[in-house]
């Protein structure tokens, strides 16, 4: 069992008592939307339920754009992608994508 430092518990209790931790309807919806988006985000190549070929670039600050190799029915190519999800096209035309081991600038 993890022990929480006393100061942290006291601060949380004080905020809760002051009403600062109460979630209104808007805050509750925003948190639910954020949690749902986080649960749906996947790193790397994947195909969604609409047969969209996607590449999820997981990144932490500072921002790093990367080059991916994309395997396509009309010829393979490389692409610079920012952090987040990039739609590559429809599957099976886009069959796979993978990190190429290089960085770039997608700005």
C-alpha cells in the first residue's frame, strides 16, 4: 500500500472543504471526454472501425516530429508527422506504417 505524505492529504482535504474540488456539469463532461480520447489513442500504426489507416505518434515534451515509412498500394513513401494521430488514408490501400528512426519538422 502506498503511503501519501501528510501535507498532500491536508492540502487535498482543505481544497475539498473549500469546494474547489467539486466538479460541475461542464467540468465532468470535459474530464469524461478527455478520458475517452486518451483511451482511444494508440501509438503506432492501427486501423479504426471505419477502415482508416492511422499512425499515432506518442511524444512527451519537448515536441518531436518524426519520419514514418508508409507502405501503400501505389508505392511506399516517407512522411513527417507531428505528435498525435495522423490519418494516412484508407486500408487496405495503406497497409502499414512504422517509425523510420529519424526526426523532422512538421510545423
